[in-house]
């Protein structure tokens, strides 16, 4: 096939060589006689077979090389195989691939040698090895053959010596061009002997150099793709790590597309809302969460689009139906063209905080009302500034007007009674020094002289160093309590004196008849020396002889009855008799219920004994009785008065008890637990809050010991209570424990244990105040964890005052950047110290004002490192108001983006190079997703198919751009197996252009995968092989035709010569003459074939000039018909001609050649007895010309072959050349001749009816 590409010089050289061989044969013929003819025949046959084998090996090598390129991406493997195969075919001593380096030196990158001593692989050649005047032709794609270095006139002596050093005697060089530049050379060396390189070897080297160039281009492209994939995987890995960090956030982080459908859903969102990521993705967020905006959804969305940011509180509904209040921040991201692309949304749950805030408001209101209703005042004393703040009740207790008085520490001291002032101030200083709670009672003198008693209690608030900074306390007016205590004390003393000196027996018992108190007379009557041992004993144990009758009367009186008797005999346990007068009355508690009875007795035994004597003195006795009765009545009145006073005191005590109960209940409402225990740790009083903490009811506590109620906590609490008892000092501390109300859960409390003293300053009990701080403790732990995270994070985190711009806090990342020691203070560090001037100006003019105005600012700035280097950072600034209307401070979070900037620059450069490569490469590049939809095509594809990008992108490749007959197989089999098994990496199939034309493409397919090695699509690189396949097919057909055309005359020639040689036929006989004619005809046929080939080559290359002259149509047509009439007669075809005689300017011989070719074809394909019509007529449009037409009644030509038959070797069916004869060159020659005349040639045909060939010859205006 490649012999057709030989130049005229090469053909002449081969002809000269053939003539030499013929002359040699003639010479040997004269010496050897008939033996020379046999030698000629054998030589010719051997040469023919050798040429066939050579062509077959050449095609196989090219095919194997091309196949290797498609099957392997390793250049070394392709190079090694290529040089080995070529050397084996052309039988050279050494074959190398030489690559030019950037400095114009070169290196041998691949080699195949017959002897190891000749190896030069890896050697670097100097620039002078290939002079510029040699390189320039190589860059134009020209080859160079050197048969012998000693006879080549273009070599200098220095160059010859260098080639001798490399053991090169002859070489053949073919350039390897890559992207229109010289990459290297494919070189064959003959090391020891000269060599005459043939044209076939030159063509082989040239074609294989092209294949090597294709391999280099493909390998470099794949290498770039692999590097790009690696870079993409690195980016994907970084994105995946950032995604994992986002999943660690407790906040819900959500990404939405512009239609507000969820495209990202982190684990924080899963925990907050209850939907998994798989369930949430693709859902419209407002529909799924039933979002309620403070404004309309449309207005909020419009705000995000216009301002690129929105924040506020939203109401969401969880999956379980529970409502959530969230703090939402939504930020818009745009694509590279500035179009809205993604909305990033972060949501923080505020439901618990809202509930706590509401509960706090309720508790504050309850406390305020409690203090207001109870008359308790509150005060706040700043120990550093001595600022003193108090509530209105404090002023009212002091007798001052809250509207006019100004609170101060001095005013407070001034109002204290002078006798109490020193004691109070001493206790205050002791409390401050020891940081212990303050509790002191003192008198306050009103401006008008009125004195009232005050109970003041206070606790401390400390700073982070543990130093007390403030005191918070309460004032309670205890004047009434003091007065009641004084009155109660006085009443007790009076009652003691009454019982001591009352002249009657009086005993007081409770409802259970337990002894409480008795008069001295009663003790004397029953011979009891002291009542110290009687407390808690039953009256019936003390006086067991009390008869059942009296006991029944006692029970009646306990229920409210009053009984008395003037005289009754009472028999003592020792048998003595006593006459008694008695009266029994009930007594009542502070609730008005019967609490016991009082028994009045009088021993009248002596009176009975002296009754007679008394009767004598009746009048005196009656008088004395009257007096005695009066005394008794007075005493009774006194007792009744005492009882009234006692009831009054009891009512006061009841009020105080109610007040204490109210205080306990109010504390319980405020979640403050309180209790009072005796010295044996028995619970005397407890409120509901503490009872709930302990996990038991109030009733289950009262009267029970600590060990009985809380056996688990007793070992912890008892040492603390014993310490209070021993030291008589209060204890404040934090404890943690598991209590029955929440088993298995560790809880924390702030507790205060304090002694309860009697009036005599004796310890009588222990009080406890318990406040649960589990939540605040958790917040402290969370805060500590947050601080640890802030210190450990590589991001810079800092806060600064908005007024002074001094840094208040910075984490270790900023300290490390600035070279500041880990624990050294940063109070002198300002914002200006950490930024370069341009960044500081941005922060001052844009960052902080935007954060103050909008709450947050984001941007890219730079920090100054310890050596003054500017380091780029991505920074966020947040303004803080701390509940006020003014901004108090600003915080910042900054991330070092140096590496990111470098990666972005590298990625941009990579994208630029990749895009430049795709835009300029003369190969098709197509990217498909998993569904076969087009994601990318390069410009070369668009220019080849004449599509536009909008017509391609997003469309299904298999349904719209492939012929219908292969769509299903490619989609269901090949594409799926490529994705799943990576089959069909190399594949060929036709595609459709926009005009519907099919183009055959050879594809190299690559599966694209994500970071998890899952396929995400394909990228295919294709080469348009339509023309090369067509040319190859035409060449194959031509070889078949030429082989047939050569074989037929050669066979006849061989047979004729054999007959003559074997003397089977006498050359002088008629049969011998006919045989010689057959041989002659075979030679003539070979000559015509060669002439057709040479004519077409000379016509195409312009080496044949037309000999134009004025001609007449009848002369041309008659000449053609005269030459073709015998052929028509033999085929039984009738030729009719119809024409006028015109004068025109043409090459008559070439025009006759056209007519003969067209008429000969018409005869070949026409049935016997059919008619061929030849017509000539003049036409004036589009230009004056003669229109020649030749019509036949043959089989016709398919519509898809109407153009291709005019190509070289083009035939409707390759079998026609074997059946009908011909080379497939006739119509190509006709078109070339017509074109050189300035005309056109074409054909119209209908299958089964025949064809008409037309061609035009312009009429010369002369």
C-alpha cells in the first residue's frame, strides 16, 4: 500500500535497479541458454513473494504497535516492544529511540541491539550531535537515510569520528513529532557495514514514528489525568476531613441548594431533629421541619439572596412532633460566575435556654413577691468599691424614704445602734477575712428615735482567683420576734415563780398524760423531791394509784370538758387516806386544739380531821374560807391571766412558725432545699424541695435519723455536721453524690450547714440549705472543655475590648504565632499589634464596623508572624453586647489559609494547563456521568461534529449521538461493563454529527472514581479514524484488485512461457504465435495498470501539464468511440451518440481518456443488448460550458457510494474488480482531468435502472 506514496526519484531508482537485473539476466541468458529464462522466472516469483511477506510483516508490526499503545499506558513498555519489533523486521544491528532534552542535548531512552557491546542506551548526546540544519527538516516531518558515513558528503570529519565512536556505519532516522514540535527520533543503525535503505523501510520507520508520537501524547495525557485525579482526591480527602469535623459539632449544620432542598445534613442535625442523613437529603427543609419564620419565607429567602446572610430564631418541629426553638444563621455561597449556588445553615437549639429563661423570670418574680410580702430586704455590697445597693424594704426598715435616701456603707453603719455598731462591724470584717457567711442581729435607730431589731444574713461572691468581691445579703425586721422572745422569757419566769409559790397542787400534762410541769405544793403532796426525772413520764407511772374513775375524767377533759369536785377520798399506795378537792381544765396549743389538761388539787384531809374543831370555829373558819376562796379566785385569775398571756405568746410563736413555713415553702418553690435537725441528727423540719432531692416525703423524714433516711450519704454528711457541732461555725461547700431520687446519676449541690443556738448561746440543732448546681456544674465542665478545645485548636481565637481594642484573651495558636509565652499576660497587646497595616485598616474600616452593625463579619486578612512575615488567614469577627444595647467586646476566629492559597494557585494553574490541553488537543474528549449524560466535551469535538455546547451538555450520549442500531448494546452492555468491571477500555464505534454524518472513533475509556473508589462517571479520549479506516479499506481493496490484476496477466504470461519453455508448443506454429500473443497481452495489461497508477500520481501532484488546444466535439467523440467499439461489440452493447459540433479549448487526448474510462465502465456494468447513450450539449449556467453525459441501463449505484467512487481505489464492491477487472483508479483519474480543465464531474443513479455520469468542460471565451 505504501508503495503508492513513493516519489518519482524512488520509482526511477527502482526501475534502474530492475533494468540492471534484466541486463544481468540477459547476459546470463546468452551464456546459459534456456536456463536463464527459468532463473528469471524464479527470481521474479521470489521477489514477488518477498514483497508480499514484507508488506504483511509491516502491516502486522504497525497493527501490533497501535494495539500496544491502546493496551498499555507505559511508555517504556511501548518503546521497548517497538524497537525490538522494528529491528527484527528491518534486520538492523541497532534500533534506538532518541529524546531531545530542553537544552537541545539528547538521551537514548529505548534500544534494541544484536550485540550487547553495541549498546548505547542511557547515553546523553551533546547538542552538536544533530546540527540545526539537520533538525529543521526533522521538525518538518522529513526522514534522513545515510547509507555509509564515509561516503556521505554532508558529514564533517569530526562528525564521522563521533559516529565511529558510537559504532554507526549507516543509519535511518525518522522524526517523532509531538504537538507540532520535535520530541525525538526513531533511528536504525547499521554498526559494521554500509547499508542501502529501501523506500519501504523508510516508510515503515516514518509510520512507526507516528505511532510512537501517538503513544507519547496518550501517555502524557493519561499522566496529566492521573495527576489531576490525585489532586482531586487530595481535595476530596480534605473536604471529607472537614465534613467529619462538621459532624463533631453539636449544632445542626445543613447545606441547601437554591431551591432550598437539603444537600448536606450533619450528625448534629440528625441528633437535633431525629431524621437521618439519608432520609433528609433531597427534602425541602421548610416542608420537612414545618419551619415558622418571624417573617414570610419569601422575604427571608429574598434577604439571603440580596444580603447573602440571615439570622434569627425559627420554630421547627422534630420528627417526634416536639417543637424546637433554634437560633439559625444562613449564609449564601455563589459559584464562580456569581450565581447563587448553596445556602449554608447552622441551627443551635434554644429550647432549653428559653425554658430556663422563662423559669428564671418566674423564680425572680416569685422571689421578689416573697421578699415584698415577707418584708425582707436585700442588699449588695461591693468590697472593692464599697458601693452599697439595697432594696426599698431596707430603707423602710431603717425608717428612710426609698425615693430620697442614697444607699451607702457609711449610712448603713450610721443607722446601727451605737452599742451594737462595734460588734456588727467586727463580725463583718471576720466574715470578709474568713469568707464565711455573715449572720448578725442588731438594733437600728430610726431618724425619729424608734428602735427596731434587724437580722442580717449575707454570702460572698468570689472572682476566678477565689478572692471575695461582693456580698449579697438580706435584712429581716425581727423586732416583733424580739419583743415576743422578751415577753415569752418574762412569762416563763413568772410561770416558774407561780408554780413555785402557788399554794395548791397544780400539775400540767399533755394529751398522752405525760408530765410537763407541776407546782411545788403538788410535788410536796406526792413526796417528790424534784421534777427533773419526771419529764417524759406518764402521770400514771408517777402516781400509779390514780383510780380508773379519775382516769376516765382525764380523758373527758382532754376532749375539752371541765370537771371539778369539792371533796373526794383518795387512798394512797401506802394505804393512807387523803381528802382532796380537785378541778381539771383542758389547755390548748397554738392551733386551738386540746393539747393536754391542768389538774388543780387541794389536800383537805386536815380540814376533815379538824372538821369538828372547825365547826366550833365555824364562823371564823367560814370567814377564813371566804378569804381563802378569794385568794384562790385571785390566784385563779392570775393563772387565767397567765394562760391568756401564754396563748398570746403561742399565737406569736404560731405566726413565726407560719412565717418559717412560708420561708421553707418559698425556698422550695425556688428549688432551694432546707431542713433543721437536732443534735442527734433527727429531722425536725424539712421543706418539699429537699425531701424531693432525698427521694422521700416530708412525713418520712420527720423524727427519723440521718442514718435511717439517707444511709448512703450518712458517712459523708455526718462528719460535716459533727464539725459544725464541734466548731459551732457554719460550713459552705459543694458536694456531689447519687441520691435516691436519681439513682445512677451523679448530681451536684451547693450546701450550707450552720449551727442553731438557743438564747443562752447553747447549740440546740443544725440547719441546712441545699441548692442544686448540677446544671451550672455541667456548664462549668463544658466551659472548661471548651477552653481546652480553644487552646488546642490550630485556629486563632481571641477577644478584645471594642473601646480600647486591647486583647483580653488569646489562645495558644495566636501566642505561638506572635512568640508570646503560654501563660504570660497579654493585657498590653492591641489589635494593631497583630496585623500588617493594610489588614489593620480593613479590620478597622470594614471588619469591626460590619460586626458591630450586623453581628458578624467574614473576610480574608493577614497576621504578622514573629519574624514580621505576613501570613494569610480566613477570619470571622463577632460583636458581643452581653445583653446591653452597646457592643462591649469583639471576638475573632481565624484560620491559616497559606496552604490553601498555595493549593488554590496550584489548582488554578493545573486547571489552566488542563483546560489549555483539552482546548488545543486534536483528539475528542467526552465526559459522561453514571447515567450516560454528557458532562463535558472539548472544542475539538464541537468543531468535528458542528454541535454547540448547549446542544450537547446534559443530553444522553447513547440516545442522541449514536446510531440507533448500536444504542442498546452500548448502553446495556459495554457502558455498564466498563463502569462495573472496567472492560472495553479500548473500543471503536461510530458517532453522529449534527448533520447526521457518521464518524468512526477509536476510544480510550477511563472510569472516574470518587474518594471511596466508587465510579462517578467516565472520560473518553477518541481519535477520528473515519478517513484512515476508509483509506485502509480502500488500500486493502486496491491491493486485492492489484494482486488480481497482476496475478491474471502474470499467470497467463507464466503459462505461455512455460509452454514455450517446455517446448510443448512450437513458437513458430500458429498455436505458438497465439501463445506469444497471450503473453504479450498480459504484459500490455501490466503496463496499463502501471500507467494508470503513474497517471493518477502525476495528475494529483501536478507533474502532468495539460496540452490544451482548440478541439471539435465530433473529433473527440469519434476518437473515443473508435477505440471502444470493439469492446462494446464483444459485450453486445449498443452505443448511441447525440451531439452538436462545438469548438472548445481542451487537451483532446485526456478528454478521450475520460470518455473511454466512462464508456468502458458503462459497458462492464450493462446487461447484453442494452443501450448506452453519449450526449453533448451546451449550458450557460452557472458559466458557459459543454455538458457531457453517458447513460447506461446497468444495476445502478447506491446513494451512499455516489461520492466515494470518485476516490482513489473507490469501488461499489471490491469483488467488481476481480469479476469485471479494473483498479478503482479510473474515475479518480477522470475527476483529476476534469478538475484541471476547470469543470466538474458527478453521477446520478437509481438502483436497478442505471446510472448517468456527467462532466463539464468550460467554453473558452475566445
